[in-house]
């Protein structure tokens, strides 16, 4: 009589989700490998962006696309369009005004982990 104890090797049954880094951690790791001058240039570009440019979704989309290319992050057009839908929704009325939880539920498709949501909350604060 053979008895199996624990998960079978290679089944993945014993592997925890905690072993997979969060999306936010993956981005932080990617940023560590980026040329610091290039990163400072991107931050300077964000700093110089006018309120009118932030309110123009095409301008924001172009900037996001350029930054992804500079960071060597592959982003397909569907994902970029999904980001833009969330951006437009989050900035209705010209200012950030949506809750992070609502945006994650609506656009995250179950792919955003709790640690990343917590990080997002540091930067996205709805109008009061």
C-alpha cells in the first residue's frame, strides 16, 4: 500500500503565492536596473508636464508609451488602452477623484495584489 504525503513534486500544490513578487516589487526591481540619468529625465518630463497636458488623454498615453519603452517594459496596445480607461475614469473632472479599490475592481481583472493596492493608495488620493 502506497501512501503519498504532501504535494507531488512539480505539481505546484505546495507553492505559496507569497513567493511571487508583487507587480509593484517587480517594477521596483526593474527601476533598479534603469540608467539613473534616463530615469531622472523621465521624472523631469513629468515635472514639466502642464495641467493641460495631464487633462489630454492622448498626451498621457504617449507619455506612458514612451516611459514603458525607455524602461524596456513590454506593454501591448490593449493593456495601454485599459490603462487609459482607468486614467480617464480616475481623473473625471480634471483631478484624481476615484478610490483605488474601485479602479482595481473595475480595471485590474484580478491581477492586482494587495501590496500593490497599498502602494497605489500612497499616490492616489480621491478628492474629499
